[in-house]
């Protein structure tokens, strides 16, 4: 690999500085740096961040390659500034054995656009009845540390307790999709004024909050780690805030779409806004932003959920739930959190790199931009403004809720261990 000199970037949003990359490593950080033979990137006005880490990505392979593959998903991740993603287990077959998680891990290695850390299923087949091979998945080449039945809730309290006890042995974490199934039967959107007016089945906030309350208590009882996926209500925020005040080992994530969009959009009946958990109220959105700013919510996770055209271009009730999010996540965070002054760019590095890497125990990512560290880096132009055009996405799917919406910021360069995966906003 050749040397790369990034010149004049604002490191974590601070004062302008230079960063020298030699091979896979950052070798020098300072001002007025020079390196003979280095490729120079003039980055004045741009923000240099550690490579982003996503705790919650659906890559769909194996089994739903019509939606996404590890290759197309990691290309989308690179375009979005990510150098590592955690691939969820709801594939076909389910990633509930060492063999399947190793397959996904090796596909990630072959893609070369970002690191792929498989998430193992908590239960066999995501059926919630029998623990999956947690130890075998951890001991595999994939080294699984995060386990989730995401897409389904581990609603059996005994199974959830046993999973928390099991992963404690190797410092793993159970990432819970908090959805009480009996309270959400036939649910189509957030339960509230809009659902009542539209006559759509309501998805009550308490269906999420009751599971979170139970699981933080279980985690405290066992002395294990629980992570709350895609937290979406003001009540959920209060429960997590309370659990953290007790010193319990509880972490939580929020998606970009829950930071920006509300259930008012469902009035359009456009299935692009159908997602699990559903879009909530403006009050919930404001509570989520505040909680992300004060650290109650630890990180932003995309819940990138690609679907083929035919699964979304249909009537609301029949449409699949989910949105793509890797390529727009940073822009949404800039619009909702940075531009209003709720967090600064160092806060973005914390919520989208440092903390998710720490929760996932992911080595080599979420590291400071300093000499001796792996050169996993992202350059962002915060002054850019442009309308979202899914036709240009690297993802195989186009189900974005932001089509035509103007969003700020653009990733200009992404580096994975010193190798450029994105240059001038395009895949290298």
C-alpha cells in the first residue's frame, strides 16, 4: 500500500490537522506534515471521523439475495462511511450455528469493503423455544459476541434469562428486539391518534416498554449485558435511563429514521414508511434525540432492512417492514443532532463508532484518530446538500423513506485499514 496524506481535515470536528497513513496504520497526526511519494487528499473544511460501526445491519445473505448480498450491503456500508457492520441473524437458513456465521464472516472477508461481524441467533430458527449454539458460534472463526433474534422478540422470560447467563461466560451480549407479540398481533403502525383515524391496527408503546423493563431487570439479576435494539418510545428512554442510574449493564440504540420521521407520514399509505418498530410520535422523536444527546441511548444503528421492489410496492397491509439506511445514516444524524447543536462531531464519533464498537467488543474499530491506530477512517463534507436519489444507491434495494428529501453532508472518502473503499463519494 502507498502512503496517504490527509491534509487540513478537522479531526473529530476540532482544529484542522494532517493525518499520515502508511500501509494499514495511522503513523502520524499533526500539522504541516509532509511525506515523499504520498497520495495527498486536500480535505479543508471536511470532518475526519473514525470509521463508523453499525451494530444492526441486515445483509440478507444467505437466502434473500434478491434483497441484498454481503457484497452489495458492504458496498452500501462503505458509501455511508462504515468500516464495520454487524450482520443480523434472520437469514435463510438462520445464523444459529457455527457453520452459518462462519459463512457470513468469510463472505465479508471476500467483499473487502468493510468488516462483517455476524450476529448469532439467540434461539434455534428464531423460534424462541430452544437456545441456539451460542458457545459454538462464539468459538468459531467468526468469534460471535452479539446474539439477537431480531425481527422477533425473545418473549419467553426463562429463555431470555438462560441466554443472558450463557453469554456472561464469554462477555457476550444479548441484543433484544423488544416487542411483546401478544400486544402487537395484527399491528400495522404506532397506536395513537393517527392509527385511530386511519383505522389501522395499532402497535402500542407498552409492547416495547414492557419487554425492556423485564429484560433490564433480568440482566441485573443475572449480572449480564443486555442491549436494546431500535429503541423507539419516550417511555423506553425512561426505563433505560432508570436502569443505567442503577449501574446495570444496559445499552441501547436508536435508528436514524426514528430520530427524524413520525407516524404522521403513514397518512400517505406509502409502504416505504412501514417499519418495525413503527414510526412514533413527534414527542417520541424529541425524547429520542434528547436521550442520544445525553448518553442514555448509547449509539445510532441503522437497522438497514433491504427489500425487493415487489415487497414494498403493494398495499400497506401486505408490505414488508423495513427501510434501507446505511447510505443515509450519517446525513440524518447530521440533520437531527449536529446541525441543531444537540451533539458535536466528536459526539458523532462516540455514538457511531466508539460506543457501538465497544458494545460489540469489536477490535480494531472505534479507535482514536492517532498514531499507531488502524487506519479505519471516514471523511465527511458537512457543507454538502443534496436530494436523496435511490437510483444511485450501492445497496441492491431502494426502499428508502428519504427519496427526494434534501439531506446534509456526504461521505467523500472511507478507508478500511488504509485502503480507500470510497473516493470522492464513489466506490473505489
